[in-house]
C-alpha cells in the first residue's frame, strides 16, 4: 500500500519541466536516499501521458502505442508501483492543474494513506504575460484570445483553486 502520494501539479511556467527533468534523471537517488519513487514515464521526464489520458486527448507527438485509455495507463502505473513497493510516490504533470476533478481517479487507483500537493505559483500578471508569449511563439496567435478564454480553467485565484482541489482529493483519503 502506498503511504504517501505527492502530486506536483504545476502551474504552467513555474519551472515544472526543470523539476521533472531533475527527478527523472535522479530517480534511483530519490528512491534510495529519501524513499520517494518517481514512476517511469515512458521515456518522458514528466507524467503528462497520464494527464493526457485523463483528458481524453493525446497530442500528435505522443507515440501511438502510448495512446491508451486512462484505465490502461493507470493500471500499468499501479502495477509498476506494486513491483517497486515504495512507501512514497511523486507524480508530476503540470497538465493535472486543468483537471483537478479527474485527479481523484489517480488517487482512487493508488489509494494512498496521505496526499501532499506540491504547487508553485506565479504572480498572476506575469503568468498571463508568460502564457501569451508562449502562445505567440508556439501557436497561431490569431486565435490566442479564444485559447486563453478556454484556459480559464487555470483559475488565477490561487487560494480558491487550492481550497477546491484539497476538498476534491480529501474525499478520497481514508
């Protein structure tokens, strides 16, 4: 049984990728020195394959063989964790930030005794500016405002967001 699940959930543009790469490269040290298991991520430093499955959407760059259902991926994750037998697990994907109600499924599957949420925030005006810059660089900027309105799931009221997230996940802790 998993004693503790640590969810590193983002927000976007807060150094999440750097944290994921560090954890991925040092998986063995994390486990052997401090007892935290960072699950295999199919060669990706972050666990976003799981967030994509929970969202029901896989970007084109995800290999076809990884485009499994959320149940298949979570079953594989649970099996991997059972084989490793860790007491503490760290899962990191900034895309979890947009699907807090679906994180409950991960929690139900892993059934931890305790959950810790690790979430870095950024001043809201700088977050908006950074998101805008990313969209201009990487996405057709002509539809930015449509995309930005769609991104309103990332509440910039951090207090309310975290309070609601804790409330959703607390229901799963025994």
